[in-house]
């Protein structure tokens, strides 16, 4: 292995929240390639950007020569991890879980190099393979005996639930910790896994697995967590008022995904460049120093947004986002494609369905760009309104020429307020 020190790199990128026995872990991973795992439960049909940090960290291990194992929680998803959750979860539907398995596996494979004939090619496993046939009596005797209830009820991940009788915690969720610990034990035994990573909310589950391996196998293994990113409003990073930012383009369009990064707080830009991208730390430092002098934050934010969009959706979608951005800045209509407008209709800008509409004033009112026909009239007269990027200075009766791809019209007030009319 090269001189490159992965633990230092992760630390400098702000990617370490907890780490066990750093000196020995450092020695181990600098001496030889190890297997490292991270688990993902199936709570929806797509991963969201909260999952990106552990996933990208797994990728960093692979890039440094180690073997990543992504564990799909086909079994654990049936139970639900209570870690830091305020309430008991509603059970996931069993049929959904098997459909989601395929979708999530595909997404993970997109990030990690799987089946590329290299020794450190990523492995995708599913914990239902060992939990489906497990016998409850054997589990309680062989695994349960190593867990102390006295310790478990004091774990910070479930303490708030135990202290709140109005919420409480079922035995089902309380047992989750044993299941994840058993996963680590199986992966250690069968795939020589020596490190588990996850978000910092996973620390309790990871520690339990390390203890189980220590007691059953008399071996030392390691754990590392990445910080759980929380926005200033207290909501987990990646979740918005209206929901999560998904990695699946059908659930969050690439344009909306790009906008999410463009709208992060300025104070996060360089931290996120370090944490989420593979851009060299020295380049990020130069950008940060230059920003302190020239206030180039908007350029660097767009650099982050472009990098993330390319990483998650690929180059073709990144180019589409650039076309859409130009279009919305009322600059270039010629290159716009039908699929670009479909992205805007999906979630990019406000849109309304229209059967028949008389004139521009009516459209402005219906779209909410204007409060009344009178206000609409003044807006048009003052040159504030455009149809498909072209300024309009008198009232207008819509016709087929206004319909891009026979079905879309972009109505704009200034350069920032848009509505897509969908005919
Ligand atoms: N904002 C975040 N920052 C860092 N890691 C995150 C973030 N959100 C989720 N993760 C990590 O992704 C993994 C899956 O998390 P989890 O299933 O709790 O996310 P979630 O889908 O947001 O959960 P929930 O639906 O319960 O809010 C965990 O390892 C978790 O630590
Ligand atoms: N508990 C993890 C998922 C997970 C499942 C099984 C494991 O072995 C590891 C991690 C989460 O909620 O995100």
C-alpha cells in the first residue's frame, strides 16, 4: 500500500465522528487490505442523500485498496432500527422490502465497483440469508446470552424511548441491536470483516457487534462512524420540509438535486466539498482561501452542485441540468429538450395543468405569478413578463406556437419566478 494515510485523509475531510483504537486500526489498514462493511436498511425504494456519506466513505476505503461490503438489511428492515428515533416505527411491508432490495442494490452498485475482477471488488450481501433460517432458541442461547439488559437500557440511542412511558419501545425494536451485532459477527467469521462503518447514530449497534466478536471469537475488530449531518432547523441533512432528497431521478429530478446543493448554507460549502466529493483536499483549500479574499462562494457552491450531480446522476444529466439552468435564466431556449421540461414539471418549478386558457393575464393569475388581472396588466406593461424566455409587453392570446413540444409553456416574472403551463 502507498504512503497515503486513509485515517488522516478521513479526519481531514471531517469524516470521523467515532473511531475505535485508532492506532491499531491505522497499523492494520496500512499493512494490508481489509474487508469493511456498512449496512443499509430498506425503508424506501431509493437511497437518499443522508446515505451518501457512509456510502462515499465505503468508496474511499475501496479506492485505498480495501474490500467494501454493502449489507442490505433484508431481515433488519422487517424489524426497524430504533436508534435515536422518537417513536416506534410502523412495520415495513414485506412485499415492498423485496422490491426495494433490487432497487437499492442497483444504486449501491453504481457507487462501488462491483464484479470488476479485482480482489477488492465490492460485495453486496443480504442479512436475510442468515436470519431466515435462524432458530430462536439457538439465537437466544448463542447470541442473547452475551448481551446485558442493564447495559442495553442505558444506551443513548434508546434511552429517550425508555424514559418516556408515553412512547416506550417494543421488545421487537429493542432486539434490533442484537441483530446488527450478529451481522457483524457473521461477516467477521465468513468474510473476515474487521471494520464496520455507519452514521454516528449507529455507534451503539456497531459497539455491540464489536463486543460480541470479542467475546465469542476473542478477536479485536474496529468501528468508525461519520458525523450525522443536521441542518440548522434541526432536520437531518437530506430531508426537507417536503421530504427527502432521493438519489433516484424519478423521485427527485437531477435539476432539483442540483438545486438542493445550490441552496445549502454558505458556511457548509467547503466542508461539503471535503466530505462528499473526491476532489483533492489541496484544491479545496486553495478555493477556500481564494474565497476569503474574493467572495467566490457562489462559484464554489455551483462547483459542489455540479460535482455531486455528476457523481450521483452522471455526466449526461449534469449537462441537462446546465441546459435547464440556462433556460430558466431566460438565456437559451434552442437546446432545451422535452425531457428537461419533464424534469421541471416533476419537481423543478411550480407548474399548473391547463386545458384552455384565454390570455396571458388570465395565465398570470392562475399560475399565482400575479394576484389579479389588473396587477398582471401592469406587470406586462412594465416588461417584467416573458413567455418561453421572450419578453412580452402587451396582452397575448395563447396559440400552438407557444407550446414547446406541443405541451409546455414557460411563464416567467423577472428571472426568478416561473411557472410551467402544462397543456
Ligand atoms: N444526515 C445524515 N448524515 C450522515 N449520515 C446519515 C444521515 N442520514 C442518514 N445517515 C446514515 O445513513 C444510514 C441510514 O440511516 P437511516 O435509515 O436512519 O436514515 P433515514 O432513512 O433518514 O431514517 P429515517 O427514515 O428513520 O429518518 C445510517 O448509517 C445513518 O447513520
Ligand atoms: N441499522 C442501520 C442499517 C444496518 C442494518 C444491518 C447492519 O448489519 C448494519 C446496518 C440503519 O438503520 O441505517
